[in-house]
C-alpha cells in the first residue's frame, strides 16, 4: 500500500484571476505587442526592488529564461573569449547560454549536500580573462550571492544571478536577483512564477539594458526618443535574436505575481515540517539551506546515501515511486562531464556542436576539470516536484513516511 494518499493542489495554481487575465488578452488584447510587456516589467521591478548597490531595477520580460540569461550577458558586453565562472550543478541552460554568446564556462565546485556553488571555490579560478560570475539559486535555495558579490566587487568582475528556480527566495532578508549586477529568471509553466513560456532579466545598468534591447526588443517597441537616438547612430535594425515574449504568458505571470509570496511561504512551512520528520532518517539528506536563507522549494532535492541504505540510486528511486512519490534524476551528470562539452571525444558521435570550436580555440578540456562536490552529489541525487502551495502538514508526514519506507524497505 503506498503511504501517500494526499496530492498537492493543481499547479500552476490556475486561480480565476489568472485565467481571466489570459482570456482578456485573447478576447480584447493584442496577441503580439512589439513593446513587449511594460506593465508586467513595472510590477516585476517593484516586486524585486532595487539592487544591493542601491541602484534601481530595470526589468525586461522576454521569451524565456535562456533568452534572459543571454540578454544580461550580451547587454554587459560579454562575448567570445570571455570566461564566466559558474556551477557545474545546474539545469544546462545556465551553461548553454554562456556558450551561445561565445564565452567560456569555467566550473567552480558546489557544496555536496546543497548542490550550491561555493564562493571559496570561485576565487582561485579567476584569471585575466574572467569577466563574470554566474551563480544559480538551485531548487529554490539561495546560494551565497552576498559572498559572491563581495568577490566580484573586490576583483572587478560582474555578478550575474540565475534565479530561474528561486523567484522570491531570500538571503538575509533580500530577494535573490538583487545581489547581482543583473539577474535572469525563467517563467516557463513549471516554475514558481509560471507563465506559458517566458522569462525576465533584471538590469541595474540602463546602458547594459539598452545594449541588450538591441538584440531582442523590436525596434518599433522602443521608447520613441531612444529609438530616434539609436536610429541616428545606425544601431536600430532587425538583427534580432527572437526574444519577443508571448502576450498571453505575460498576462498569466502578471496576474500570478501578487500570490507568489504567499505560495512560497506555504512551500517553506511545508518543507520545514518535512525536514523535521526526516531528521532521524539516516538514508537521505534534504538539501540544506545556508544560514540566513529562506528558500522557496521549487524542487525537493534529496541526497540518497547508498552507503547507508544498501540500495542503488535506482532501487531507492523505484521504491519511492512505488510509495506514490514520483521522482526523477534531475542532474544525472554534472555539466562539466556532459559528452557535448567534450569536443575531443564527441566528434564521431553526433552532429556539429556550436561551441566546440570556441572551446578548442580557448584550449579548454573539461576532461581535466574536477569538481568533487558535484561528482559526489550527482549519482546520489533523487529529486521530487514540490508544488505544495498550501499548508498540508499531514501530507508532509505521509511524504516523510514514504521516504523512510523507501530507505528501510
Ligand atoms: C536554473 C535554470 N536556468 C535556466 C533555465 C532556462 O529557462 P527557460 O527554460 O525558460 O529557457 C531553467 C529552466 O528551464 C533553469 O532551471
């Protein structure tokens, strides 16, 4: 008999206000808006607030989180040959965005239990070619962006945050996205702030934002005075990268934003209950949070200690599924070990890969890179969806029991 009888509320939450907002666009709105989503951008800038350096936030809603990542890097003038220090333990889009702009990802190791980038692993990797640090707030958990900003400021680098899994998570009371010179968030429909597809960039430097607009804001969607100035400088053209957002997705995101803090708070309370129940289960560790962090639990990532359970990862995963707790292997291979990042061995096995030439030109060989924390965690990771957006202590007790039974058999 599976231990789980309770199911989470539907996700995305499908509130009537949110559905109505999309219907309004379909009925009366413009299905494409060349100016993008200015009302949503104003709401996002207000919700996120200024950066930790006191500068105002400029939000730009685009087609995806990946587009937002590319926008913040291109806007700040990053490109071929530049090195960006990032984490090997993330959804690959963080890294493919770096590769897509011609830059070189340099991998700093992570804490093995949390999977979050370690600031002390970043500093030794800085070279004359390093332009930026790209950190990731994985699973909804803030990484130590405060320490990373201190490193960036001291070493004259830019800090970028990938907050795609952590809208609203806080570190020392400040929402993630405020620590960096710029930040990127995904709003695809599985995220904490869910649209259809979409994402947004947060800039603090208006010049960087405008440089990014040249790649992805329709020339007719720019403010008339800026369009005129850019046109006079010969910069206004149709060399666009396809970042224009979907108007229906933007309406969904705008209508969902006012509910996000309450949903995140319920996720946090549920996770705290679950964490208490799991405290005496030696076979698993729930990804820990940093001191001062308020994570918002986009995903529930467990480390399965096979040395203690005597089970393989797959056996544990199957037993958990049999208890009714569907799960997946979110990062089965750390990014620096992916076949497509290895031009040396890949040549015969697949089609031409965009970034191989730049990696070879830069003399990068990820086979020689070692990130023991990421390599330790990947084969032990078991991840569950966690869309418990309403308090449900009974469901958490059941989930903990399911995990305990999967460990003990
Ligand atoms: C950490 C991270 N970065 C980037 C992305 C890319 O976002 P999108 O799928 O909207 O392009 C995602 C999600 O898909 C993500 O989880």
